[in-house]
C-alpha cells in the first residue's frame, strides 16, 4: 500500500510541476506579446491612382494599342488595374491623370523590357 501512495504522490507532484511550468510559460508569452506585435512589419499601404472626372457615356478614350477595343464588337474581358473597371486596361484608362498614366507606362515598358 505504501508503494501505491508514493506513486500517486509522485505522479501528482509531476502533474503540478508541469501545470506550474505551463502557467509560467503562458505568463512569459503574454508579457512578450506586445513587444512581438510592435516588432511586426506594418501592413502594406497600397498606392492609389489620382482619378479625374469620368468621360461622357459613349465617349471612347484614345488607346495605345493598335488592336483597338479587342475583339470586334465585344469589350475586353480583363479589368483595368488602375480603376478596376472592365473594358479597358490601364494605359487607356479615362480616369487617370496624365502624370500617373506616364508613370504607369514607364513602369510597364521597363517590365516588358526585363522579360524580353
């Protein structure tokens, strides 16, 4: 009987020690949490394009591409990256001002030159 009592006491001691270690670890992590959060990089801030007034309905913006509007009689199926509208792409976007359009075209040409 003595052996069973000692075994139970030892097992209880081990469980209590593990529980205390776990609580101490949780407390240490809770104290370090604000420091880790402060050390995280800030989320990316996405650049927004300067937007001008929309053109009139039915007015077609001048495009840079010889293909025109895409397939005959059908608008393009991809979205514009600048204004997220369907039917044109960013170099033809009627909402962008000239400076932003020039900057996007320069970046696009640089990217095309890298890949060719």
